[in-house]
C-alpha cells in the first residue's frame, strides 16, 4: 500500500484522489480495536485495550496535550473544571494509547511508501505524527494563498521546510517569481456584529490569531495567548507615545479580549477589512500569521514575535522579546528588501505551495505526495 492516512474529515477528499493506492485508517475506538486484532489477534488487542485503560502512558499524554490546551482555551469554564477536564483527558489518553498500538502494527504490516498527516498537532493526527517519525511522510494544511495547499515533509508554518537563509532567494541564478505572482492571501472576514471604525492612516496594525491554533500554542514562545498579546501592545504603547496601534481579533475565535484592558492609543477594529487595515498601516506586528505575508505583498514593514516561515533577515524584523520589539518599532525607516520580497513570495507561489484545494485537488496528487515526501532532509 503506497499511502496511509487517517479518516480525518478535512482531508476526506484525498481518499478518492488516492484510490486503490491509499489506505484510510478509521479512528473510532471499535475500528481501532478491530484493526489491532487484524494484525495481532484478538487476545493481543484486548490486552492492549486493558493496558490503555489502566496505564495509557506518557506518549498518550503528549499526544493529547494539544487537545487539552484547545479545550481549555475555547471553553475555559467547562474544561477548566478539574473533574470534567480530568475525565475528558483520561478518555482521550485511552484513545491515543490504543490508536498508537494499532498504528504501530499497521505500519509494520503494510510499510506504506508515504504517510499523510493532517496538521499533526492534535489527536488523532498527533499519534500518527509520532509513530511515523523516521518514515517518508508529508504534513498537510491549507496554503497561504487562495486555492493552495501546504504539503511539507518537515512540518507546517514555523516548522516547515521553507528556506530561512536570505542568500537562497538572492541567488542571481534563479528568478522565483518568473512563473507568476499572487495578488491576495486568504483574507479573513470580520467578527460578527461589529461595525467598521474610522481610522487615520499611519497606525501600526496588529492582527490577532486563534489562541488555540498551533501557530500560538507551538510557535509563539513569548506571547502565550491573545490576552498576553494585548498586554504586550498596551505596554508598547506606553513606551512609544507617538504610536497608535490597531488590533483586529480573529473572527474564527468566539471569545474576545477587547474588554480585558484599554488604552487610549490601542483601538479594536474587529469590523474592518483586513487588507484595508494593512494598506493604511505604517507597519504590521504579528506573531506569525499569514497576514504578515499579505503585508509583504502590500509593501508594508512586518515585525514578527513568534516563529514564522518568513522570519528571514532583510524580509521582516523579528522581535524575540520586548526589547527587540521596542527596537523594531523605533526603526521607522526600516523597509524590507524589495527583491527579497519578490523572490520569497515567488518561491512560495511557484515552488513551495501546491495549487489546489481540499475541494479541487490536483490531478497528480499521488505523484506530488511522493515527490514532497522524498524532499525530507
């Protein structure tokens, strides 16, 4: 069997594209138990279930860490309760431990050429990511531009394989943008029930992100959530009295931190259009959002606080702490190298991203998956 993947709904469309070359693994408890029994026998399968129930193990705890963090962030009143959170965590640990046993047996029996992992930061995909380490594999997620996909052998976003060395892009032997250039990213909508606010151009735009997303939980080492991000910006405003900061919260996250702290020079613009907020900004501060890439397209200086695939010297200013952020804000004349911007975005568009979507996959998807898996370092 050439490709192995889980039954995660987001990439259901891959099943038809892979056809007979693909093996879809069900993640329901009964399905997992049957799969383990198929390879090891019912005696081993039931014993494995017993072990999972009695002692799920540290691997299972690590596999569900992302799930626990997301639940506590999204529904803090419910999953912050030690009884409810504890029960949920136990059930997930049992599921992860049993799935781990079944996947290890499946991989040993079928030895797939490529393992396909969707995101990989939460259960059940986190289990597949752990047991497939060392095998040819690809990580899948939506791309940075409309109708594109990330298919990467190393990881996603801050952990992906996009080169970080500016010399790679400034090599005179290649014009990465020769094959075309995008004109938009996946522009976010506005939060419901918010009107646009009038703003004077020249502010610093700060797009907030979904705090339960891997971009924040895994790739933002010094800003742990959006409440902390608001504190960073308000403190920054205190230290830079000539600056006005405009925040837009991510519409996919229902909770808001707008009332948590106020500042006369920090404005929430949840009803405004993101591309217009970038256009009228003098700079953009982001953890590692794709809004940073859109800002590069619109020729605005970008300051990053987290791990981003575009943390490249000369392309953005990266601030690893508050002192670095002060220095970046104070550098009002700083501009990205325009040739580096063109080459970097050209590389993303023409070389790194795969053109297609979950609904409209490329016709040669199996060949793309195999080729990308072979790129692993």
